[in-house]
C-alpha cells in the first residue's frame, strides 16, 4: 500500500518520501519512529551523498550512506537557464519555499528533481540487517525530508549542486543576458531609457512576485475599485506583502480614486482649472 501523504508536510518533502515508495515501503514507517526518537546524528549532505550515524540496539551507532544520481554539467546548465528566467523562484527558495517552477525547470532540461522509479537511491548501513533498505537508512530519509522543509536547497544538493554554487550559477546566468548599463548605472540595473513598458494584463502571474517587472499604470478607461478586473486578475497578495489586509486597502484606495476621477471629469474645463489652482495653493501653504 502506498504511503499516505502528510498534510502538514511541505509538498516537496512529501514528494521526496513519496518517491521512495516501493522497495522502501514498510521501512519508512519504522524509520520515522527512529527519526522522531532522535536516533539520527551527524547528518552530512554533499552532492549526491548523505551520511549519518544512527543509534540502534548496539552500543556503537550504525553508519548510513545514501547516494542519489547527480546531474552532469550540461544538464545543470539547462536547469539553471530555466530557473534564471524567473527571479522570484530564487527569492522564494531563499525564503524557505520551493515553487513548482523549480521542478518545471528540471523537466524542461530533460531531467528530474525528485527520484524516479527508474532511479535507485542506494542505501548502505553497517547494521547486520540483511534486508535493504533497513530501518536505519529509512530514518535518515525522514531526517533529510525534515531538512528539506527548512531548506529547499538540500534537494538541489542531492542532485549535485550545493546552495552557494547554485546561487552563483543563477546570478552568472542572469548577468549573461543583462545589457551594458549606461549612464553609470550599476551592472544588471536597467537604465530608465531602456525600461520597456509591460502590459499589466499579460504579467498578472508575476505581479505579486518578490522581483516583479516595472508595471504601467492602468488606463483611465479601466474601471477600478472592488469590482475592478485588475484586482480580480491579480488575486490575493501573498501574506509577506500584507495578504487580505493589503487587498482591502487597495480596494478602498481604488474606490476613492475612482470617485475623485468622476467628480473631476464632470466639471467643465474652467471649473476644473479653478479647482486645481485652489488645491495647488492649499498644498503650497
């Protein structure tokens, strides 16, 4: 019977354990007991390799090694190219999240982020249990999953690239496509003259990203306020930016702006100029 998903576990950690169904079935539950009891020590994660010591029934801890096939440089170059297309993917990972776009970048590169049925996570243990994988190796798998929940870069390390190396590759990939910065602008920083306008309607999926592109203000012909297509298309802001509270503030602000615009547009030109002159004088005072 396949392992049941844990609703409290982050999706990528659950996928990691789910990929081990099959030969690991029946061992993962016993390994979870060992992991929760704190029997796993000295966990080390390197490219394609996990080592740890697990306390069993004997005085001397057992040494466990897990090995996962790593990706070659050519595949990683394609993966990084895909990841670099969206700066918010890196920002999310640095914030402890793993967006689905990361797995999609591997698929586009013809590779897999998670172990597949055709791959084999090789497990070795110094215990006398003749069945492999043993419960000690399964315990290490659970601890690795817990590490992934705190740091998604662990998953990339198991495929061959440690955190610092992957970040350096991402930034180098972005720098390759960055134009020369005129007018003394910092490298990678676009000049105001070169900043191309972006259609808001075509950039909805990136609007709430941590590194969104510059957006053009909505046309004055676009209705605003609570029923505005703009707010509906943008959806709920992430909690890091204010969530539902920010959404309510935007609705209020857009409604006030819409009412103000209607008031001004109903005035004749002479009255509009007089009102603007009065408001300018008030601002100066």
